[in-house]
C-alpha cells in the first residue's frame, strides 16, 4: 500500500471543478432578470421581471414569469418607463442629443470639439424635482449626465477630454452649464467633480434652495452587501482509518455543531451568486467495529476529536420567492484529540495508541438549502482528511443539518 494519501488532492480537484462550473454558469447567464415593470409606449403596464441585456443601451428584455422562455425584447422607442425593484432604479426613454466623443485615455485625439449625435436612449433618473438629473451609459461605457429644469428640454452636461501633445486636457463645460441653469441659487461649482455623487448633491441642493425639495433621489447602492449569520446544527459522522495495509470503518453518533459566517452578496445583476467564509465548531466520536484477534480477545478503535473549521464557500441562490440554494467550499481545521487509541473490546483495557495525528486538517463541503425570510435550513456534506506522522490518515466525513438566522436581509 502506498504511503501517499491522494485524498487532499482529490478534494481540491473536486472543489476546483465545481467552482469553475458554477462561475462559468453564472457568466453564461450574463445579467439576471430582476423583479420590476415596463410601461410601454402605448402606456400598458407590464409587471414581471426585467433584464438589462448585454447591449443595455439598445434594449431590455421582459418576462411575465421567470419560467418563460426568452421573454420580450423592448427597444427604447417602445418603452416609456421601466423599473428595477431590487435597486429602486427608474429608467425613462427619451430622444436626446449626446456627445459620443471618447473619454478613455487610450482613445483620446487632439480635437477639443464634441461629436454630437441624436438618439433615443434609456436614462436612469438620479434626481427628480424642479431640477432633474439623469444618467446614461453608452455602447463604449462612457457615462453621460443630463440636466432638466422646470420640465424643459433635457440637455447633456458636457465634459470634453483631448490631448495636446502629451498633456491631458479637459474642458469642463458642465460647471458653467450648472451655474447658468441655477442662477437663482447658484453655488461654487469650480471644483465640482464629474461623477454621480457630486452632481446628484448639486442638483438636490438646488431643489432645496428653491423651496422645492426633490421628489426622488436615487440611492447610491454599494456593489456588495455583507450578510452575517449564526447557525446551530446536528452532525452525524463516518470515518475510515487507513493504517498500514488495513482500513477500518468507524461511525459517530449525532453531535451538536455551531457556526458563525459572513456571506458577501453582489447587490445588482448576478447577485444570486455569492461567496463568503464560515467559522464552525464540531465534535465527533468515531468508533470502529470490533475485530477478532483470537477467540477471547477483540479490539476496537476509538477516535474522538473536536475541531474548529474555517471554510470558504461559493453559493448560488435560485431567483424565486422561496430561495433554494446550493453551495460548495473548501476549509482548514484545527483538530483537538480527546481519545485516540485501541482498546480491548471485552475487558475495556487500553491496548495501544493510534498514530499521532496532525493538528491541522483540510477538506471540502457541499450543501443545499432554502432561505425563508431571515432563516435558512441547510443539509450539508463535508469531508476532512486528517494526516498522521507515520503516513497513515483518517478520512472523516459527516452529514449535517443546519438551522440558521441571517442578521440582514438578502
């Protein structure tokens, strides 16, 4: 029998394959359908699920139910409004003039003039009120901002970038545009940045100054959200001790388990794929089947231990109201032995110790569960390989049932 234990390598390969499959599947899905509605150009309101397509500038896709096949494709001219509930984002469709001159550093030319086109596009509402602010990302991922005052024409706030020799030049026309539009309550815009947070604040401040506070301000959403959780569980174990040329099967009765973890969830498209880490405490009391040494003498192997496990996991949650999920992960454990020996089954006398096992072990986990509000219920299988100095090892597996409480909503 070889002294080399292949189990850790198999565990790592297993997890690598599953993780690759999950991430590849999510990438293939591109962006997910979000609960929301579409108001068509004919003023029909369609409630269901909306997805910003890969070419979100040119179209969106709508499904009445997630089980529908492909859904209906809508272009800006066919839509008045669409809404994404999970982000609280409202988009309107408007015909606007916009400057499509590149602003990426590697695409700049030496021409300081704009490149204006007229198009029907989706505009995300950032501020709605006496003065309104809109945002649009074009096909080159250039971010445009548009201003509207007193329900008048929607005009782009302009910033032009170009090169003069090796020097980056900027024409920040948007500062003068705001100063002119906000003459009643104009502030100092000489250092105002060309970004969502600063422009949103400038427009919202103007509305307050005029005595007409904004009716709507788009909340700035974080890219990810951390969801801490606690869980208690029950674990039933099985182990195979590989010593010399023999392997001994062992079983453990049900033991309690405790865990604390943090799940990291993207907050927009793709949010159904999350990841995180978990700290768990578990116990196991493995007992082997008695084996006959002679007619009056039998031996039994006991291996009792507790361990603290730090695990990393990836998790995919199905986008339905009652949220079922699957998860996979890898982990490292700190092992504490409490009993590790061979005993005379008949007399109970101590015979000999087993190998001294490593205080560190590695393994993997796979589980499935369901989330209901802030509670979750999970069935999990995990496997851990504990090495011995002699080259022997213990393959310990367990089936776990967890009940947990999430300290924040999904």
